[in-house]
């Protein structure tokens, strides 16, 4: 059974970089034809797609965040990570990681989410 | 940019009743790119329906999806206590509806 679990600081100061890690079990990040995604949801708002990383190494990012976001993978730890720079209060949200199969535009598995608050 | 609008925002029903949830796209979309998820507090969202009408692995057949163009529907035939949750639709992996809260009446 595939499982994903987000981890990282729950509090980040304005202008700093938000860093989250998604630990994956049940499937290897360096095999298969998958993609690995980050999504967030500010309180009371709809989900927002942040970006995705394919097993091949290619990435796609939400144009509204592209200048500040980076998604990378650590196959030795079976983890993928999100970095979001120059954060503001508007980046306060529940952050989710998820996976899908390349070519299929939906997510077969998600993590439970990690709350990140941006505040001084 | 595709915008998905779900209705109603909240649906109050009793176990055993039928639930009908709507997801409307701001422009015509391919049904093959439309998915539905169930989300309970503190849990990971669960894929229910993909390709507008195909049930994901392990999803009971009381859940069904339909629709095309701009109008899509998720139907839960006979509500079980565990079905009360938030449901949201998704298009092409990047656009999400705002969700419908299905609550016990």
C-alpha cells in the first residue's frame, strides 16, 4: 500500500524559505512512470496546485508561484521536497503531497497534509 | 484557466438517502480529465472517481460519476455513515472545485 507523509516546520517567518518533505512508502521514487505533486489549501479557500516532478526529473510549476518554487527528489531517502522562497502570510496553508501515474491527470494517493503558518 | 464551481456548498442528508453533488466547469472540458475525491478531517483525500465516471480501486458501487462538457455529477446512491465528508472535483490535476460539505441531517 502506497503511503505519503508530509513533514517540516509548522512556522516560517516572512521573507524566509518554506521547506517541506514528503516521505513515500510502498513505491520507489526512482522507478515507474509516476509524478509527485505538491498542493496547498489556505483556510476557507479551494485547493491550489503548486507543481509536480516526474520520475524522469522534469518539473512543471503553477505560473503564479513559478518564480519562488522548487520541487526536488532524494531517491536515497525515497522523499521529494518542496521549497517556496520569500514567503508571506498569503502562503499560510495546509500543504499536501500526492502522487499520480504519468499520463493520468488525477492523484491516486495523497498525504494527510502539513499545516504551515507564516508569521513573525 | 478552467474554474470549477461546486454546488451546493453544504448538503444535509440522512443515512440511506441519495446524494447528488454538482461540479460545473467555466468552459467545456474533457471528461477524461475530471476526478472526484472524498476528504475527511485529518485524513488524506481519497480518489473516488476518475475520467468522470470510472470508480477508483476499492470504491463501493454506491458511488457513481457522470456528466460531460461543463456539467458533472457525483451521486452516492444510499448514504452510509462513513460517507459524510467533504467532496471536491478536480480537472486535469491543476484545477479544483471549492468542495461540497456533505453533513448528517
